[in-house]
């Protein structure tokens, strides 16, 4: 094709890049004249030959999947011509390709040269928000609001979720300023509620939504209100809200799905199962819903139903690994270990791979097939070297749990020869050393971890607790645990250790306070044993017995509870 022919052909496309001449409002528009006024003549931008040829090249490049050339040419011509049609086309291409900077640049050119085009202003607002320029974004979104267009204030609020507090505070001020001008604008109200939620002000967000009911057809504020109620431990109030909304909008998938999930969170599994089954019936091609239904059936222990849905997923080639993993769990529940092994063996690399390997190892070892388990894990390490360290850890932990401590120790020695710098392997060996009463090795490994990672709260806590429990180096232990506490002040394991070292130091009241916090956060037999011992020493033997009795009902064979009770009372029974 010669250049002249190309230019002639390009005119067909460039008709879409027209620039409308500004139209002033008519001075008179008589009502009685029903004859339609003639259309204003369209004025087309006058493009240079170079521009036309560049745009035609871009179109042809796009047809040949050379989107890089198409985008580059369009962006160049958007900058050169400042034409709204070209800049819109450039923006659409950039947006499609995920070229963020180009999308931002071309949206701003488009908005600048088409000031009355609400879609252009909205595009600029959204791109600015994506770039983190929230104040600038609000300027453009306000133009859309003034033009009575569809705004995206909710997008602005959501995009600010991962920003710093100062940025969110500035955005909140912008929302408040606009709300003074437009106090009933539902998008502004919803956006502000989202910002309040991000700032952990759920009560204020809920109050704002309750004071400003959503407009007809608005679903998102209803969903947010339900989530806020759930976050405030008022989930039971969310159920009637959603039921009322579903009656009003019976076909809305978002409402139906949120309702089903809320039923799960309220532990109403049978009701949730019915709702998810209805959703699957309405949306038979939605395998996310089918998988959710399978999980709800599992939670409700409806094994046959769960198995049926999981097998459907496999047939549909969806969630295949997760389906095999859960089919394995069903087989275990039905005391069919060989069937479980067959399912777990079909789980490939991905999120479900390691849980499947763990279950295989545990089934085999607990059935006296330790050699087979170790061979399988060794083969898995060879087949999937990216998982080698995790597979070593699984093997060591499973061996230890099945009273094969010596084999676990030898395995960890082998693993650390291969991966000497891995902190997880070092930590696991340290814990195994503690079981062997090799406190020197434990301390050596944990101090090596702390040297390499000074803020490793787990290692700090483990070393501090061991020193407080197995030695008399209490001051040193307390310093280590306090470092861990500074890093993770809410961690119940750290609170337990801090309480225990205070007990060792004779600070009974402080020990009791900390151990109560730990038990509240993590109701565990070891924490219960510790708290009971502190209460016993503090003259509160009745409460100590009550705590021990409660946890013995849940774990009657707990070694630490039995040994603590016998040491303090002279008998293993209460």
C-alpha cells in the first residue's frame, strides 16, 4: 500500500477522532416549534500527514498484536495533537494493556481537552487515585459530581486502604468538604463510610450508613452495613437486614452470597448449606460457589454431599487439588486410610501440596509404615526441589510426633548440611534438642537465629522460656522474653512465657495477670497448667483446681496438666 492510499484509508478511522465544536445554548427555543433543529456541523481536527500515518500504523500494529507499537504511537500523537478523540483512544489502549503511567498521562490529556466530557473527567479521577494522587483525583471527581454523572468515590476510598494515615486523613477532609456541599450524595456517604471502616471506626461508619439509607437499587451500602455489624460482634443483626434486602432485590447475587457467608459465620451450617445450594442452582457455571458449598457440607459433616460436590469439581477441572485434599479428609473421617492416601497422592504443587504431603506422612507413620513415609517424602523432595525445606520440616515434625525422635534428629542434621542457613530448620532442630535435653545445642541454634535475625520474636521467646523453665538464669530469660514481647505484645505464647518467668522471679501478681491474658487469648493446656500453678502459689487453690478440671475434660491425658497436678497436690486426679 502506498502512502497516499494509506492516508485515504486512515480517514475512515479518524472520523472517530473528531473534536466537536463548542455549542452555545440557544437564546430561544419556542415550545410550539416541533420541527427538530438541524444538527450542528461536526468540525474535525486538521491532522498532519505524519499524524495520520502514525495512527494508521498504530491500528495495523494492533491488528498484528504489536500493542507496544500501537500504544507508543497513540500516546505520542495524543501529546502532539491534544485531540480528545486520539487521547481517549490512547487511554483505552493503555488501560487494556495495564500500562499505568500511559493510562494516567492520556486520561489527563483527554480530560483537559474535553472539559465537559464526564467520562473523561472520571477516567482522570480514577487514574490519579491509582497513582496515589488523591487530592488531584478529588478535583476531577467533583467535576463529575457537579455534572451529575456517575461518580466513583467508593473507588477512591478503597484505593486508599493501603496508604498511610496522613493520606487517609487528607482524603477524609476532602470527603467532608464535598459532603458539606452535597450532604445527601450517596456515593460520598458510602465512600466516607469505607474510609471510617479502614480507620477501625466501625461504629462511626455504621452510624453514618444508618442515618443515610441507601438509594433505590444501591446494594453496596447494605453489604458494608452487614460487614460492619459482623465486625462489631453484632452479626445476628446483619441476618434480618440481609433477609429484608433479599426480599426487595431477590435476584442480587452479592446479597445472596453475603447472606450465605453470614450464616456460616453465625455457625448456622444447615441454613448456609441451603443458601449455597440455591446459589449453585441459580449459577451452575460458578465453581467458586460449588467449592464453597462443598466446604460448608464438610463443616456440617455432610460427608456424602461434600464428596459429591468435590467430585463434580474434579470432573469440571476446577479446584482439583483442593478437591482431592478434601476427599482425602473425608476418607480419613470414615477411617479409610488407604483411600485417603490415594486422594492425597493426586494433589500437585500449589497451596494444597504441603498439607497433602503432611497427611500422607502422618497416616503412614501412625500405621507403622515409617520407612514408606520417608521414601515418599525423599522422592517428593527430588521431584519438587522448591519444596525441599518444607518437606524436610514436615518429615521431622511427623517423625517427632510419632515418637521417632532419633530419626527426626538425624534427618535435621542431614537437612542442615544441605541448607545450613535456613532459620526454620535451625529452629526445628533447637526444639528437637530440647526434647533430647541437649540445652547447649538448643541455645546454640537459637542464638544463631537471633544473630542472623535480631527481631525473630519466636526464637527470642523460645530461648527465654527455656532458660526460665529449665535453668535458673531468670534475669537473662526475662530480658529475652521482654524483647519478644516488645515485638509481639499480643502473642499469647509470649505472654505465657513472660508470666512464667515472673513466677520464677517471685512476682506472683504480675505472673497471674499475664497468664490470665494468655489463657484468654489462647485456651491451651500448657497455659492452663502454668496459670493453675501460679494461682496455687498465690493461695487460690480452688480456682486452680477449677481451671485444671476444665482443661482435663478436654484433654484427659495431658502430660503437663497431670504432672503439674501431681507435683502440687500429690495426686494426678483432682
